[in-house]
C-alpha cells in the first residue's frame, strides 16, 4: 500500500471514530428495579407520574404553583396541610424540604415502590434533595450544601384522570412534645380506616399480600416494602401506642379509601405527647373488609 493510500485509509478510520453514533450502553445485569419491570402498568404509571410531578415542582416558582397543582384532583387532601386548594401554597417547600433561604441544586427520585390495578395506583418514594444554604445557624456552621431526604406516599385514581387524591410528604425525624396540632381539615367521623391508622397492630394484620405494600415510619431507617417488612415496621410503630387526636378526614369509595389523622405519641419523661400525623391507604376486599397497601407516619 502506498503512503498516500495509507494516509487516506487512516483518515477515514479517524473520521468514522469521531462521527459515528456512539454504541448504546449495555443494560445492567440482574433484575430491573420494581418500578422498571416490564408488564407492570401500575408501576409504569406511577413512575411517569412521579417524574412529571418532580419536574413541575422544580419548575414552579414561589408565586406560581400551577404546574404542581395540575397533578392533584381538586378534591385532593395533603397530610398535615388539608385540601389541595389551601395546601398548594406550602407544598413546593414541603416536597423539596426547602427553607426560605435555601436554593435547590438537585433533586432526584432515589427509590420508588408502586402497585395497583386499572382503577387505582399507590406509590411510595424517596427523593434525594441537595440544597445550597444561604443562611447559617452559627458562625461555626460553614457547610454551604446539604443533602436531605423527603419521603412521599400518594394515591392516584382512574376516576380523577390519574391525578393524586391523597398525598403525604415528610422528612425522617422524631416528633417533639408540643401542644395539640391544628385540627384536621374537613373532619369526618372515625371509620374502619381510622381504626387501622391508629392501631398499627390491627393494620399489620390487615396488610394486603402484595409486594408493593409500603410503610413509612418516623426514623431514618423506618421504611418498609413488601408484606413481611411492612408488618414488622407496623409492629414497631405499635409499640409507641399512638392515639387518635381529634377527628380524622376519612374517605371511602367502592374502589379505594384513605384517611388522614393526627395522633399523639406518649414520650417518656415528658408531660406533653409527641405529635404526628398518619395517612393510610386501603383497598376493599370482596368480603367487605379493607386491606392496607400504604401507611405513612410524619412528625408534626
């Protein structure tokens, strides 16, 4: 081969290497996570909803919440905040665990558990949030960035156009002794779901046999997915002897139900109990009973 032909051949190889489409990355080995497994429409719907909801949260401003609001049914209720119409003003900060002087640098879905059917989808997730703090607690506090975890549980329904009808968002922390919390908005009389929400032992015995069942507790490690783990965490929560405080907001339909309630948690050596709120989501069984698919405790 002549020198001229050799140079032309080398140039062609170089151009092909720099301009050809890159090879697609090899798929990860092992089973995909539950929210990515093919053939699971409920989990796929939940992932699509959550990705869009998080994008709206990040795009909205302090004055304009229309993006986030579009993901909720007008009748929706948010744990600890009440009806979505009034809750929306504080919801962006709650979802992002954002203080007034924080700047959110990044937010992503760290984990997702979801299940359901053609009428209802429930999802429980963790968001990993990174914020830049512009205000420091003390002169010795020099950290400018902080990583936070936000946990969420939501209920979507076909009747609402696959928007959320119930939602809970919280950061892992222990409740502090304090005076009674503000009453639950739109209170109702306690029903069967209130009994489950305020008696974790009873809820454990009513857990649905579904791998997407999820429970969120108060502490950093209090997170469970699957029936066995859910029952174990509910048993741990039952040892704290929660008691209903005030009236709940309980909604039951032919296809789904949820309850929002405030609870008191006795604290050793304290005259006042710790205050928390609980969201419980359940589906009706053919025998008329309710099976628990999601429980979320949040410190107030």
